[in-house]
C-alpha cells in the first residue's frame, strides 16, 4: 500500500471519530461535516441562515447537534406521501 493511501484512510478515520465525539466544531470542521465549501458556510453565517456562535466576536463555532437539526429542515415529502395527501383531499371533497 502507498503512503498516500494510508494517510487518506487515517484522515477519514480521524474525521469520522471527530464528528461522532466532538460537540463544538470549527468552521473548517463544520464545512467538512456538512460537505460544503468553507466559502458557502461563510455565506450562510453572514446571512444568518445557519446556527453558529461567535464567543469572541470573530471566530465562528458550530454545535454539531444544531447542524444536524438544520440539515433536516424543509423536508420534502415522498411521492407516496403526496399521493396519500391528494387522496385524503379528494375524499374530503376538495377545497370548500
């Protein structure tokens, strides 16, 4: 095995362990956790669209649990759920 491959595997294991155990993430860690670029994370913080903390007024920190909750906002219904809603709507006589 090449040294690069071993280093890549070690980095992945470190990330997985870090994200499972660490509650507060830095900007770099949060961007990697979310799978987005650091610049996009910065845009989200500037627009106040993602929960974050600035304890000293400059560096941003993120609560991992809050990031998970944020990721699960604006859920999209499945086709089956939409069909069920449509059937229920029609059985009630539609809009009155």
